[in-house]
C-alpha cells in the first residue's frame, strides 16, 4: 500500500465509525462489527482508534477496546519492519 492509500483508508474508517455512532444514537440500521474491524485490519487502524476516541464509540466492547489497539500495534510493527 502506498502512503496516500493508507491516508484515504484511515479517513474513510474514521468517518464510518462516526456514521455508525450516528446510526446508533438514532436507532437506525447499524454497520456490522465485522465491517468496522475489517476496515481497521485493512490499514485503517489509526482511523478506527481515532474514531473510537472522538465519537466515544465501541469503547466499552472488549473486542474493540483491545482488538483495535492490537491491530494498530501490529500495523506499527510492520511499518517499522518495512522502514528498516
């Protein structure tokens, strides 16, 4: 993935987390959790983490509370490995 692709994926992920929060507040049909986690795993871990913090969304669910930071650490480790 190029740097610009990662930026775009993270921006999209951030807004999808915000959209899901909006849907949750209004009792609309929700975005499935596998989509949210899939976006994080597909390179949008920074956007997912920021979306969780900014929108206060999914922060109490253990799968997201621990899963997104783990995905973020794995992505950071891969980035360091590739950089060196």
